[in-house]
């Protein structure tokens, strides 16, 4: 082979290699993955209860209400069919920035932010995430930190055990560090969004301070996890009194929670306890009110005191191939205040959510069957509520009314995509 032919063939091979490489599609800078589900429910109740969104979010049976013949007016059969919890979202992954893997999340449903807006599109999550080797930064609208995604009960009913378990999504800044594969530490600063404390809607904003939550967990987060959180928030309910004097009286309120998750073969056990002052922004019972006797002045200014609430639940899920069996047990109690308490309602604004409650509980077995991406599920819920009859000065119940009960049956068909 002569020299000219060798040069020609070499040039041709190089040209083909360059052309082939140029024709290879470049990896996109962003990858977007859609996900979600369509959920249809049939819900049957035997007793009128506190609920929201046409019964989608269930709280507890209402207090007994007797007519002139002594018959309870709340003993009423109710039927509803809903698809409000249908959900869709986008998971977005992008290029590395500042040495971190970047991602984003957009998620919405038709649950809305109030009963008047039911069936309208609603923001659930909207986040920016930067993840380094040993740390992570989350910015956006996401679960309140006491809602640990690995420890959410597997109820069929919407809300994962609310109001015994917390339900709250909030705008926040969360920084997490991973000292080792099994240790996770985080610090979060957040403000209230459509899940607000009872009382004036601007109370948390008026304080000028975010809610702060510190959290620590131990475990691999797949088969075992144990953790705890501690938090504190500030509320400034009023900036002027009824007699037009400026006020900036602020109250601080704490919370604590502890949780555990263990998965053994096809059995998953989860449990959580949550205790704190005025947990109403988590959709739990309680609130705050006037510290009795502190309004004895011409300016009609007063101090506040908070009601304490305890919520605890246990969830068991057992898999048998395509068949799943589960049980949820929950209990919540109002524990009174540290100071003498006077209930507050200013105009139509209540500073509490059922401060007349003593305790309530829930027993809820379930069964589900999954074939590919289609799931059929049936859940029975026995909900019992005991309201207070008399209280001491700190609003601790001293005697109670007879319990009231609701039986709820929920059938759900869920199509994941």
C-alpha cells in the first residue's frame, strides 16, 4: 500500500469517527419524570363528624346534639364519592451546581386550600434541592419536618391519620447533614402557609420570626429508623387592641415528637408520638387563649397561654404478595394549659380547635389488593370522641360526656402512573 493511499484511509477513518461522535445526541442537561395517581373513593359514614372537603379529610365525631325528644340529630347516614386526592407531579434532575447534585419537585392535586375551593388545582410541593456528599439543602414548599416520609402510616383514608398524626406543608429552608450512613441531622426554618395556627391568620407573620425545628434520626431509612424532633414557634396575634392601642404581645409555643419504623420481610411497623403547645397548624386539636386575669387594664391588652396536646399512633402493614393487610391505632388528648386559661373568640375568629374535647381515638383495619399499577382497597374506621363537661381553671377536664362514635367505610380504587 503506497503512502498516499495510507494517508487517505487514515484521514477517512478519523473523519468517520469525528462524524459519528458529532451525531451522538448530547445528554440533556435536565431530565423530567412525571408521576402521580388517579384516586376514586366511596365513603360511608354513620354519624356526622368534623370533616373537610366534602368529607375527604376526617377529624372526629361531633358532640352529641339532642332534639326535643332526646334523639341525637347527628346520627345520620352519609354517602360521598370523591376523587379530590388525585395527584400528579414532576421530578426534575439537572446539572451539578456548586459541587452539588441538583433536583426539583413540583406536585399538585385537586384538594384545594379551603372548602370553598374544593376541586381546584392546589400546590402541594414545590422544592429546589442541592445535595452534596455529606449534606443537603432544601428550599421551597414541602412537608413540615415532623412529617417524616419514611414513617407515614399507610391508611387508605386521606391524611395519613390526621388529626392524630400531623398534616402540614409549609415554605421552608432545611439544611441536613449526614455524619455517617446511618445518622441524619437537620435544622429547618419555616413559615405558615395555608396550614395556619387557629386565631388571626397573620399571627406567625406578625412575630417576625420563623418556626424552628431540629431533628435527628438513626438508621438506614429502608429497614429501620428511629428519630426525634424539637421545635419552637412564635405568634403575635394582634398589633392593636379593641380600644385602639398598639400591642405586640407575643407567645412562644414548643413541640416534640419521636418516631420509629421497622421493616422485617413483608411486615412494616411504624409509630409516632407528638406533644406540644397549640398544634393546630398541624391540623390537631388545641389552640391558645387569654391568660386569665391579664386584661384588667384600660388598654384591654392581655397575655396568652397555650393548650397542650398529645397525639400518638401505631401502624402495622403486612404483605402477602399482591394482598396487603393493615391496622392503624391512634389516640389524641387535650391536656390543658400551664396557666389559667380563658377561651378566645374575637368576632368570628376562634383561637382554638375544639378546646371542648377531652380525647378521641381511632381503630382502623384495612385490606388492599394490587395488580400492576392498579390498587383496590377497603378500610373500616371506628372513631370515638369524648367531650369535656367541666374543666378546672387551667382547662383540664374534670368530668366528661358520654362518648360518641362514627363508623366509616372507605372503598378506594387507585391507578398509579
